[in-house]
């Protein structure tokens, strides 16, 4: 995830009724399209079953930005001039726009049911607490949505004051110095959660599931959302399968899993039977249900809920969850995703209903590792292949051996050669410049912002994980020459790092990891956003 920093606009609460009834840009105008995309991404990061407010871009330079709570329709009004100011920030323009829009969206989601805004029609008020809540909402969920808001906000704030002719001292309106102070305090508080979220995301990608869960649970108490609930549930499922990896009991790869090749080729603990302690799974089920309660349209949570039922052995519950999702989508004129069909096929196959399993798998057309592997497992079961039943591990190894040699080739990577900002991960030593966060359960995260990189130390009861993340303003490169904005296909070529051992797709974002080299890359639309290196001591 990109690092987001953002001081927050101190938008003013209006005690008088206001209607943003100016002339608007048409919805097909490119400015409206771009701004609405930003609005929707932040709203999706929050996740809620309420309708997203309508966006209106006014042509009059008057109100800057404003949330309007109407009786039938809530709306966010944005001046075209404010949009143009954001554009002047070039690479940070979308983040600046997210600062302005995100604050107004915060008023909506935090139920500030009156008229708010950064505009010229103001009166003195004492609603600093309300504004502070909206500030923090904008900071955190803007960051989760992928915008560098913390960095952009101080700049756009000053630009707005200058462009709209607001003096540093203006009766009834917060002066610039006071606003900067409010913003600074909001950043200091939310910055900790942004860093915990980022660390948790990368911990999951390098298979430290319990540590990732600890980070997410810390966030949940302060910024609950469908994404946080869902991801904690996924951590639980991963912890369970990682600790109880009897491959014969779980021959298929579930749609929430991504490490097909690593999971199936590496030597894993062999159990004579499946572990029937389903506490983690039952907790995951509740987290997925809560995510669905927050947003009944959240298809990912339905699929993960079906995975949890299936892992627990309740294949009818898994199929029923996908059927419920299908009926719900049909009412909206939508169809199931391939992952939903895949999960339906797995549950049918595990019930030995191979006819309906095949029908579901027939809807899966993409050629990803996970899809191809599951189809091969189903075919082996249906054809009663002796090698599959007699020695599952050998069958799996044979399956991957026959795959593309380019994919199976492991490129040598020396972790000791990788450094970020001339620092190698093992040499990180915590000092007074690090900020400390107590996650509870004897777990701590320490972090330090070096402007172009971030240092992290996760310290648990028996495990210490150190990590450095290069940010998207870092001008250096990896040891093998990968830089910000390089293409995915360049990274995975044999001249550089080769095929990754793990890829976590979260379109448009994805994370690829090279576990034998302790290096990973975060990509957006298959372009490098940042990269990270790590070391683990147990």
C-alpha cells in the first residue's frame, strides 16, 4: 500500500441551511469522472451498506467543498476551482483530491447530519470535535484506499487558503496556524494506524499470519470496517490451514489462498487426520458475517464465509452461502464471479457431487495457478487416478514439474545484498527515534519514517520481524536494478528476480514475494509502487 500522509482540512459546520444549487459539470465530464472515482475508492475502503453520497462539481468558485445532508439524497459539492488546485500538485494531485473529498465523506459516514464544508458561508462554531472525527476518517480511510493524503494535505491546505483569499486571521474562521495544529495532531494519531495497517498487510504477504492478525485487531478497535473484519477472518483461515496442513484432507486451494506453488511443493507437516479444533474457523465465520452485515454487497466476504464453512466440513453451508450470494446478485442484475463458482465447485467436489462440481468449474475460464490446479485435482478424483490417491505429494510435485520451466526456475537472490537507503534489514537497531505501538498480547510495533523509506520492527513473545519499505518517492533501486514504476514482467524475467514464490492479488493492487530472497514488491496495475525487504528471528 502506498504511504499516505495527510493533514486535514478543517471544514466548517454551518448552522444555517444551505443548498449547493449551483451549475454543475455534467457527470460524463472527465473531472467529474476522476473525482467520483476517488470518492468511490474511499467509500469502498470504509465499506458500508449506505448509499454513497452523490457528487456534484460546481462551476462557481465559492464553497471549495461541502457535505450536504438532504432529506432524500446526500451530496458532496466540490468547486471546479478546488479540483484545479489539486491538479497543480501533479503526482500528488489525486491524493490532494482525496484529502478534500475524504473529509466531506467522513461527515457523512460519521452521521454529522447537517451541512458541513470548507466554504465562504460560515459562522463561528465550537464543533472542533466533529471536525476532528472527519479529519481522522479522511486520513485513515484515504490511506487504506491507496492515496498519499498525509503528504498532500499540508500543501493543498495552503493552496486553498491562498486561492480563495482567506487570510491567516479571519473572524469566525480558524486561522491557518490553528488549522495546521489540528491537522498535525490528527496526523500523529492516525499515522500510527496507517503504519500498523501497512505492516499487517506485508506480514500477511510473507506468511506471518498471527502477527498480521495482531495488527488488524489493533486497528479494529479504532477503525472498524468491512475490510478489517474480512481480513482478520482470512488471517484465521490461513493460520488454521498453515498449522493443520494435511494436504490429503484439503486437496483443493481455496479462493482466499494465493500461494499455490509454495504450499504444494514445499515439505509440510503431515497429519494422519484433520484437526477438529475449529475455534479459529468459528471466529472467522463471525468476522465474515460482520463484514457482510456492514456491507451486504460485499461479495468477497460471502466467498470467504463459504471457504470457512467448507474448511470446517460443512459443504452444504458453503454451497448455500454461494447460492444466497447468487440470488442476491441476480436481483441486482449481476452474476457470480469466477472465485464464487470456484468455491461452489470445491464444496460440491468435497461432497463427491462431481457432476455439479464440474458444472461450477466450467464457469472458471481464467488460467491462473489456483484455477488450473483445482481443475486438475477434480479431474484426478473423477478419473480415480491411482497416483493421486496413493501418493498425493508426489502427484502434486509431478503436476508442477510438468509446468512451464520458466516458472519453475528459481533465480538466485542473496538477501544480504539488498538494502534500502543504504540500510540492510538485519542492521536495524531500535533507538529513541522510533515510535512505539503496544498491540497487546505482548506484541509491539516500532516504526520510523525516513521520508523515502520506512523502518519497522515487529516484536512478539517469541518472534522479531524487521522490515524496510521503500516508498514511491525513493530514487534508488533494488540490488538487481528494479525501481519505482517498473513493470511486473520486468521483475519476473530471468534477468532480474524470476517468477515469484507468492503473489497476492488485490486488484488493482498486488504483492509479489520472493521468500528465498526476503524481498517483495507492491504493485498497482502491474507497476511497482514500492518494495520491501525483511528478516525474521525466532
